[in-house]
C-alpha cells in the first residue's frame, strides 16, 4: 500500500519561506502530524476539522492531479503537511516520479522523523520547533537527521526556525550553535492565523522586531531573516 493521505494539492504559487523563497512551486499537503504546535497555521492537517477532505491517493494519481492543475507550468513540487515525514514508501515513489519528469522535490518537515527518501529530495527544510510551540525537540533524532544529510544527502538542506518571542530566539541560537555549517533561516511567527483581511502591517512589524535582534547579535552574522512572503501577499488565505 503506497497511497498517501492528501489534504490539499494547489499551485502554482510562490514558495514563501526559507532557502528557495520566491521560486514557483506546486504544493502537496499531506494529512497528519506527530506535533500539535499551539500556533500551527495548518492545524486543519491534524485537528480533525478537515478530515472529510482527506483523500488516499497513489503517487501516480498525485502526479496526474498536478499536471491537470498546472500542465507544464511548474518544475518544483513542495511536499508539506502536516508532517510528510510520517509517510514512507509512497512518498519515495512520488519523489521518483517527479524526478523522472525533471521536477524538483522540496520538503517541509520539523525534524521529528527520518525517512530514507530524505536522501533523494532536492531541497530539505528542517524546521525544529521553539518553546512557544509547546513541543519538545527530540535532539537525538534531529542530530541523526543533520548527520545523515551532511554525510550523503543530495539535498540542499537548511534549518528554519519560527520565532515568536525572546525565548524562541535563544532556541534559534542554540540550533545555530549546534549545527553551525547548516544555513539557518529565521521567520517571524504569525500570531493570529485566523485573522481575516490584510495582516501585512502586523507581520512586517514582527519582521522588524526580528531584524533588530539579529542586527544586534554578532553570533547571528550568518543567519538569514525572511518573512512568510506568501502571507504578506495573500494573508491567511488557504491554498496559497
Ligand atoms: C505548517 S508546517 C508543515 C511542515 C512541518 N510540519 C513543519 O512544521 O516544518 C510549514 C511551516 O510553517 C511554519 N509555521 C506554522 N505555523 C506558523 C505560524 N503561525 N507562523 C509562522 N510560521 C508558521 C512551520 O514552522 C513550518 O516551517
Ligand atoms: N506559498 C507558500 N509557501 C510555503 N512555504 C512553506 C509552506 C508550508 O505550509 O509548508 C508554504 C505555504 O503554505 N505557502
Ligand atoms: S509540526 Fe508543522 S504541521 Fe505539525 S503542528 Fe507544528 S507547524 Fe503544524
Ligand atoms: Mg504554510
């Protein structure tokens, strides 16, 4: 059984976060997460509120849907969730199919689970969760993932930490100290993921706050601070 639980497929859109910000991409969002972040902007992937929208799809069916949606108007697919790293074989096959068609595979995951298909992805974003999320980092697991990617991953891998407060910023620094050679992206937290209308002014205020922390901090000379670009443009809209 290599079907995947899929909650949404959308795009093309613009990757709004991290190492490949600004790149045109499709999104495949899987259902289910082993975490329950208090501020999760995609809680519908795990809180049961959209359970009726989950479809079990074979990798080939996902490929067909991507093509039906966008034709050849994309060459990157971002696999997010939920935690796509909860899925084994099916995800490996999907990545293979994408590569056969010359399409890159990018992954968004929190670093709580390893899958051997991590070796095959093109862009691996690992986003360990700071204290404000309410989650506990499994440091053994995270060390293992970073070690393996360093040793033989083909992916350009990077770390992305969402920062809501000073304690989160200290956590981001501890991540940077622990994995000094890995590109680190800092992203301000969106404190209200249900607010309707234009939230860009609020998000930019938080971005300036985070800019100022990094500007003042000689330990963070190599960190990169980025907004959630899609949230500046499309706010809290889903499927963007
Ligand atoms: C919804 S998660 C899905 C992938 C994976 N579960 C993870 O957390 O990395 C995608 C990205 O959105 C970020 N994110 C979630 N809620 C957020 C919020 N309220 N503000 C800023 N970033 C958020 C996560 O930290 C993660 O980097
Ligand atoms: N445009 C856009 N960029 C993103 N980068 C990471 C996202 C995610 O939810 O994983 C995301 C998303 O949901 N939309
Ligand atoms: S790990 Fe990702 S999807 Fe899971 S609850 Fe946290 S932000 Fe949401
Ligand atoms: Mg998102």
